[in-house]
């Protein structure tokens, strides 16, 4: 039981940790991606740098890109939920019926 | 931690690909052996891959005012050892390189090395060390996941510093610069990843704090 509570506390702490920069004044910023900032730092130090290879395919818009990121997260979360549900069903519900 | 397509000099791309390839091959052999010897582990293996899939898609805000994503490789590294994560991480990185133009094919070797090799090996080492020092499972898994996440971003900083040393302060100076972008942003997110890894591990095993929790996840005991 104690560990059940622990999971909820850990989830709450995670939300607080990730939410704090958005909610607490003074902590904010532009919230750009660190990967893009790394790329920008390279270009800033080497003006005129041209990547020597281009992605074979690029999402045509930010909407399509966010769709594909969502698909990635949904596939992972969906399957994770399936495994967790299957194991718990085998353990608790069936025994309690 | 993704180095974008075309942003590493060709020689570096080859070098990192060469360094990563044996780990991926060894990981594939290990993966096959685990599936053959412990069929019970199949679902956990897939779940470990799924966890990496979700977490590496979530770009979270950090106190530094920028966003970054966790990697989710610590869970699988603790349960199955670091070798298999080279394969699971490669699948995720390929998905992102081909469908999202995030990362790249030329930088795949370098990105595999940071996310699917360096991170998982650090996670696994911390997990073993924490266990030896008598930490409980939850604390050890938290530390393993959080420090593995940080190690991935530190590795990216080193990779970029080697490719783009600062004209004045050299490789070390560039390491500090890229570390400021990647590793510092990552600290709160690494802690968040540590928390989430403990939650998901407990949910997957359904037997939080049992002495054989990890071994049951690995399919070694019933």
C-alpha cells in the first residue's frame, strides 16, 4: 500500500518539476528545444556552415511533425499500458472474481 | 541529444558509427538469447522499448527556459543489462531520423552512442554500484535512470566539442559551452525521468519493493 502511495507522490513530483518552469515567474524562457539550440550554437561559431547531408524526408509542417511525435508517444504509451493492464488483470481481477 | 542530419563532419560520423556498430550487433545477439531462454521476458522487453519510445517523444520544459526530452533507456538497462538497449534505442532513433527529420542517418552512429550505449551503460553501472552499497531497489533504479539520462547528454556535448572545438579555449571550452546547452537543461528532466522509471517499473512488476522485483521483470523468476 505504501508503495502505491509512493507512485502517486512520484507522479505529482514529476508534474511539479516539469510544470514549475511554466508556472513560476522568472523561471521561464523561450523554451526552445535544446537540440535546436545545439545546432544554432554550431552555426553561430561557424557562420555559413552548410550541413553536408539533408534529411531524406521532412514533415511538411509543424502540425505534421507534432502529429508524428504524438504517434510515437501514443504507440509507446499504448503498448506500455497494455502490458501493465495485462499483468494486473492476471494478478488481481481474475483472482477476485 | 540528437545531433541533426549533416551536422557532424563525415569522419566523425564514420568514427561514431564504427564505435556503435559492435554494440548494436552484440545487443541483437543478446536480445535473441534472452527471448529464447526466457520467453516470460518478452513482454517486459517490449515494454522497455515502449518506455523509450514515449519518453524520447516528450520534450519537457526545464528551469533553464529551454526544452529537452528524457531518453527512457535506464529501465531496460537495469532489467536486462545495457547491451539490449543499443538495439531498442537504435529503433527509436531510426524512427525519429526517418519520420521526424529529428537526428539523422549520417549522425545515427553518434546518436546511438550517446542515447543507446553511453546512457544505458552508465545506468547499469550505477544500478550495480548502488546495489553493492546497499541502496533499495527504488532508490537504485532512480539513480540509474537519472544519471544515465545525464550521461547521454554529457556524451552529446563531448561529441559536439570534439567536432567543433572552440578556437580559443579548444575542445574543453567547447565542452563547457555545449554542456551548458544540453547537460544543465537536462538536470531537472533527468530527475523527472528517474521518478517516472520507478513508477513504471513498479507498475510493470506489480510487486514494488519485493526482493526479486527486477528478476521477475527480467523473466528469471516467476
